[in-house]
């Protein structure tokens, strides 16, 4: 069964700078997509506010995954 997940790229002061909604079979696929979008949002040539974190919210509005610049290199992340 496919579920809807909402991916938010978060900038300074926890303000969303980009949003995307996806339908996928599971959280793992949504997590891969979120991390890919996060990496793309952090490229040096991108204009706008710097991306500091990415989060995934499920269809019920519950945050199920969060990854920030401070998690990079540690291998950890909530979710």
C-alpha cells in the first residue's frame, strides 16, 4: 500500500524553504528521496536561504524522520 509523505527542507530558524509531497510504498524510499533533495539544496551555487535540515511528515501530520547538517558524518538521524 502506498502512503503520502511530505518532505520539507528547513532553513534558518526552522523555516521551511522547500516542500514536496510524494507517494511511496514505505518510509525507506521517502527517506532516500528526502536525503537526495537535502543534498541538492545544499550545493554551493544554490540561491536562497541555506538548507539546515530535512524532515518527513506522514499523512497524519507526525514527523517520522529528521536529518540536519549536524547529523552529517555521524550516521545518525531520527526516524
